[in-house]
């Protein structure tokens, strides 16, 4: 214990200047095994350290303290302690030991889930991400943990704050898979189906050595969201029940798809996708109404109900009104004679708001183009890439190619 007390004194004395903190980092690395051996006795020493001044040392002690099994009673005090540390710690110090900081934050997530209070972890985890990030374009190992807490607590709005950021730097491929998968689920919860499709598409098209479980689950949801948003599917067969559902959907017959869903209800329920399946079935009415706008200028509500397989003109009116409100069709309803008149898109693309939107999109594309050019230059100078490219080039013999143009009969 004397060595632990001595280490506490060194932490207190070497947490001021950058050079002192680097010296402290070496001492803490050497003492790490000893701290874990004394893990059950370290808790009182944390009271002698200020997380807002001695962040690096506090982190090492905290990681060692929380390394063992944690009961529900202990979790309550640990959650408060870790949340306080995350809020007050110095970013420059904890970035010297990012793996330990990530470990502590993941344990924090586990503990709030043990307490069945995921909402308590949302704000501290977002703070942890900001302190760990080298820039807003950096996807850390804590991003998926944060989105999972947002999902479990239904705090979707908080999750959207990081989903809107462009990502160019990723620590581990699995983090990207989970980030996009959880982000897709949050977007589904907010009914932002276009964003959900973008994120889920990233999962199923990202390079992978073998098909992983995250990609398979993402593909199932991709098919369902694609049906809701586009009325079609865009990827090849991986998950047969979902593909067959998409085929039933493309026939446009409500009775057929409802029969298929009922027959495969257990499968969709076991995948936790039954709610999304029901939304896909419901979207079929919208899709069929949209098809009518391409053929007719006016239709009665009764005709719409008959053609779309709705039970009554009142149901047809409710669907049409909701679609007008959501901007999915342009139409007016004459309440007197029950007639619906379909209109052209009124957008003239000349309002200030639209011009600002287009300009913002152009600026974002220009920034992305610069990023891609920069990455291309870095790759072209990367020794490992050049070595591999040189090996690939040696596989070809110039004698295999005919450099004399051939004559063709035209």
C-alpha cells in the first residue's frame, strides 16, 4: 500500500505541465499491474485525487477499481463516480490512455444497463465522445455505445446529433458497422427512412472478409425500409423471408402480403422486425395511391378506396390527407362531391430557402471532393500500398499483351 500512496503523491505532483504528465504516463504504465493486483483497496485513494486536475492518474485508478465483477448496489455508486469523472476530466490527459478511457466508459454503459436506467448514460457518453475525438470526423469506439443507450432509452433526438456528422476516420471496422446499424434503427424510430437507408446501406456494402451478423440484420431492415420509402428493394438475396416479402409487395396486392406476413409472423417477431414489417405493409396503400397520381387527374374517394383496397371512402380520405401533409403527393379534396384532384409539384426551385439548401449541398460535395483527393494522395504515397501494387504488377508479363493494333472488319 505504501507504493500506492507514493503513486498518489506522484500523480498529485506531476499533473500540471505537459512534460510532467508525459513522465507520469510512463510511471502509470509501469504501475498498472500493481494497481490491478490492489484493485479492491484502491477506492479510498480516489478521494485524494481531483478528476479535473489529476485526470490521467484518476483514470488508471478508476479502471483498476472497476475491473472486477460489479453488483447492482455497487453499480449505483460507480455510475455517479464515472459520470463525474467524464464530465470534469481533461481531454488532453485522457487521450494519452485512450484504451483505458474507452474501457471505463464501456463499463459505465454496462452499469447503467444493469441498473435498467439507460437514459442516465446518454449525456455522459456524448461528453466522453467529444473528449476522446480528435475531430468531429473521427468515429470512436464509444459512438456505437452512445447510440445503443439512445436506442434503449428512446432518446432518438440525442442520437441524431452525431449521425449528422461526416465520418472520415474510423478506429475499428466493427465500430463502423455498429454505428451505422444503430444509427439506422434510430432513424427508423424517427421515421427518417432516407437516412436509415443510407446508414443500413453502408453496413451491407462495407468491405468484409466474411458475412457478419451485423450485416445480415442490417440487410433485413434495409429491405423493409426500402419497401416503405421506395416501394422496392435494391439488393440481392441474403435473407429469404424478407426477399419473398418484397416479391409479394411488388405485386401490389394487400391480401397477398398480409397472408404472407401472418404465415411468417414468428420469424419476423424473432428478428424484432415485426413492427417494421407492419409499417411496410401499411406503406403499400400509399404506394398504390401514388401510382394513381401517374394515371389520373381526378378520382372520387370511393374509386380510390376500391382501387387501393381500402374499406371505405373515409379511410381513403385519411390516407390522402396524410400524404398531402407529408409532401408525398400534391392534391386537393373537394369535400362536397368527394372528388380528389391530383396536382403537379408546386416547387419552382427559386425561393431563398431552396437556394440556400442547394448551396449547402454544393458546399458539402466540394468539401467531400477535397477530402477524397487528399485521401487519394495519401494512399498513392503509402509504402505498404505501393509495395502491394508493385507485387500485383509483377503478375503480368508485357509479352501477354499485343501492342500492335488489330484490324477489324466493320
